[in-house]
């Protein structure tokens, strides 16, 4: 059944400080939003004739007031793009809410059965916009101009319009433009997977004080999981805890089996049974963590209460095949205790854990249950990684797709966790193998598309798997795509034997300068003709695809390590530029491009390119390569959100 059309009746921007004007662009027309006379930081518009949001994205062109730091009199508008698939996945009743920087954006749609605008389309407390004569400005948009950007993608809005009839694919547009991508027919593989399962749904069961909040915060990179605030009686297992810092996670918290509280036993049991019956996988439980604090000998602590023992006895009956892991928390306390009591027996702690904890659990379950001991202390981070890896393995075995294709649930699980980059690399490869990477040796898969079109959809898939906290969608911005395409050109054989200067691009302009970290204008507006050429018949297609995929993956690996201590903070352009520069100047990139340059694709074996890519991305010395690439990184505040090409700082 096809989804009903989205009919936009009202739009509002609040807290839009420093914004000069806002224009809405949709279906080739442009509409101006009116500034509120009561609140100067509010823009809004009601549509007597609702606008249809279907195949073409909705774009907001936002012009800021001129900054004192700006070197020119005019400001360059930024564009925020919303696709219908993104809006549908996050609709709350009839409204869609999005935060862009500090600006709150609200879109209101008509009910699906409604054909006209109701009086309630404009909120009662909101000022009705001043009447504006509707004379849409035609922007000559065509289906080929649709882009595959997620909500919040800032892109330059001063790109000249193109004609309705696009130029031949092998003739590039002017050097200061980037052609709108032909989205029709090229859809990211991750789009349907994320639609089927937008979030990884995990139930965490544990008594107050066992460390659930810290566990969740560290693994999923959120500021606070609000896990009952470690106060008895406050947890509501039915409540879905989500975090703006990680929109791939849904958490259900149970207060555990407190002493003298047998009622929670029935609550947990009925909740699990109900979730097992949900018809859609996005509503089912994807994993259960049973958290028990490791009791310390002589402290009078107890591992299991009566209700917990009863639950474990019927675990298989209740949970069935739902991936379930027993998590023994505060392992560091046991290690410290045993070192003091038995300093000459390094195995004493492990022996105690096995005999007094693991075996006790197994006695009640009647089988060997998956388990892991963890601590939130930094020196025990490897234990949290073990928990992530074990969870991913069990989820992958329980939720499968036919034909060894990527399953939506393992993809959600890998995306939600923010500690183990290898899982993101592996899922990126799996997604690529499923569709687009497999046929890069033969252009038959992309007839009629430019290289830019093809790279765009591959870029979107890779970035989606990594799931950085990137509310401004910098990783999907046109600016970042352009510098990545410029990097690809370095994999081509040099025109002369002179050394490759890693500090400059064509024209000798410095690529990245320090204090602040700057990218020159030609890094964004000077692109090779191959970018705009048709995929079919273009020489060097395999090597360019290989370079783009491998380079982008390595840059994201460096970015992941660089931002390890700021997972719950939004990604900045400063951090992205540092990661880009670190890889650009590393031996890692030099060796990668040399390897690609000498690769020869077999005309008989289509999988040559795929096999080469999958052999180049995974690496046993990945952590060492990332560490070496970051050795010379400048001392820069990663929270400082610098502009791509100027010293102006985004507030």
C-alpha cells in the first residue's frame, strides 16, 4: 500500500536568532516566511493551499545577518533539506520537529483524510503570518535535481539555476558549481533498512545502583540515559527512552528485581511477552541485558534476589530467541578486592567470578548463558567492547534476512553503539556488497547517471552506517562531498615524477591551515571533469570508486577516534577538517592510493573491484594507523564549529 501524500499546511521556525530571512523551496516554487512582529526570532507561514511533499525534497534557504567576521557585504544562504522519507519516520501526529543548531523547526501537515486547511492549522498562540501574495519564483527544478540529503544538510544556496534540459553528461558545468544529483532510481541501500528498523531497541534490567546509566551512556554515546536515575521505583518499563544525541537507540529500563518486590517479576515478564508478539521488527525487543552487580566476599552482598532467581528459571520460556546477555557490573571492585586479599594469585578474581556468579546463573537457567563482566572505569573499556561485540553477534544470528542480505536490526545495533568502529566498517562493507559496490567493474548498473550521482548514493550509505551525532548534517553536506572528491583525484597517476604536495591542491592554494583550520575555496569549487561525466564509458571508473570508498571510510575512522571523548556533543566542521587533514597527510593515504593506482581490474571477473575494496578497508593494524595519522594533529578546540572556508565561527 502506498503511503498517503504529505500535505504541508504550516511551517514555523523559533529561536532563529541572527537570521535575516527564510525562504521555502518546493516543487520548483519559492515562498517567503514572515517574521513575527511579537517575536523577532520567529518565522512562520500558513498555506491556504497545502503544499505536497512527495518525491522532491523540501528546502529552507536561510540567510543570516552579516557577521562582523565576514569579509564581504553579502551572506551566503544555507539550505536545510527535508525528504519525505525522513519526515514520515519522525512524524509526531501531524507534526514534524527538527532542531538545526539552535533553531527549532516545526512542519505541520494535514490529516491524511483531509483535503482542506482547518482553522487549527495555525497554532492559537502563534502569530498568523502577514498576507503575502503567492507569486512563486520558478527555479527550473527537475527530478534530476533531487538530492539525497538528510534533514538539516547545510549546502551553498548561491548556485545558479540550471536549465530544464540538462547539458550532455560529459560536459561539466561551470567550475564554481556542483550539478544537482540525479536521485531518481539511485536510492541508498540504508534508506529502506532504516525505515524498517530506525532504532535498536534494548531492554536493560537491573536493580538501582548497579551502574545501568553509566553503561548506557558510555556504549551509546549519550549525555544521560535517564535510566530511572538509579532511584528505586521510578523506572517504567513501558516508557521508550530516546536521546537527541543518538537517534538510533530506544531504551527500555526495568528497575530490576528489588528485594521484597515480587510485582516487578510479572511486569517484566508480561512486557517481554507482549513485545515478542509485535508484528513489525522495529517494535520487537532486539536485545535484553540482565545486569547484576558482582557481590564482594565478606561484604554481605547477594548476587540474586528471589524474584531474579524465579525469572532466570523461566528465562527460555519467556525470552525465547531474544538475544539475552547477563552483564556482571562493577568488575573493577572485585579486581581491587582480590588484589588486596590475594596479591600472589592473579587468577583469584576470575575464579571467583566463574564459581560464584556465572555458575550460579547457569544453575538457575539450566544452560550456559551468554555473559560478560564489565566496569565503567576507563582502563576496563575493553570489557564494554566485549559486551558490544557479543550483543552484535547474537543480534546478527537472531535477526537475519534472506540471501545473506543485511538485516535491518544488526544495522541498527551497529549504528547505535559508539565504541567499536570495526562493527561500523564491517556493516559498511556488507551494505556495499549488497548492491552498489558489487557491480562497479561494469557500468551497466548505472546507465544514464554521472559519477557524482553514483558517488552520492554510496556516500550516503557509508555515512548512515557510522551514525555520528551530526544534527547539522555536515558529513552529508556538499562541501564535505567536494573535498572527498578532490581527494580521489590524488589516486590518479601523477603527470610528472615530482612529489605530491599534501599541503596544497591545484593552483598551489594551501588545503588546510591551522588556527583556524581552513579549507580554501578551490577545495569546494574546483572539481575534475570526471565528476560530471557519465558513468558509462568513463575510463578509470573502478579506481575512482575504490579511492572514494576507502578514503571516506578511513577519514571516518580517524574522525571516530578523534571525537571519542565527545560522543554526546554534536559534530563540528573543525573536527571533520582535522580528520580530513590527518588522513590527507598520512602515509596511510599514500599507501592506499599507490595500491589503487597499480590495481588492474579483470574484464572477466566483476568481483575484482569488490574484493579489492573489502581487502583494503579492514586492517589488523587499523588502530595503529589511526593513531599515527593523529600524532601531528593541531591543538584545536573540537567543539569550535568553524566555517568550511572562513574564520567565521558558527554560534
